[in-house]
């Protein structure tokens, strides 16, 4: 794999910012109240916010196919595929277990970022 994976550990009283500019501009912020903002600006503008009450807000400015699944244990699976390039974002939020985010790029569907944060 040409690009590296990143694993970050954060404590309850700290915030985490990860920025990667090799293939995209990605900012992942984790705040004290466990809210999460994921922003990707490579091929689309996507904002994913998850709050403590398990509500999810997704904004996308590109044509996309979006699948959002929520289970009884408050885990959320969000799959976003862009129809024109094959690029996509797969984000899984598991209650109590942290956040695992994988972003894939359209050219060969290579992985350009992996982030896992434990609260």
C-alpha cells in the first residue's frame, strides 16, 4: 500500500485533528462531547456529524448513492459512493468502541487514509 495508515488514541478530555494532504484534504475532529466532524474535499464536499444521541447529519454536494444503516446498539454504518468516479467514503461508528473511517480514491480504489480513534 503506497499510503500509510494512521492510528490515533485520544483521551476523554482531548481533541484530535488529523490532516492529510497527499491525496486529499481530510480533517477529523473529535471533541470532548464525542461529537465528530469528518470533512473530505478531494472529489466531493462531505460533512458527517455524529452526536451523543446517535443522530447523524450527512451533507453531500455531489451526486451520490448513500446508504445509512442504524442498529439497535447505536452503531451507525454510512456508505457513500460517488457514481461518476467510483470514489467513496465508508464510515463506521460503533458506540463505545470508537470511530473507524476508511476513505478510498476512484483511481484503482486505493486506500489513502485510515483513522481509528478510541474514546
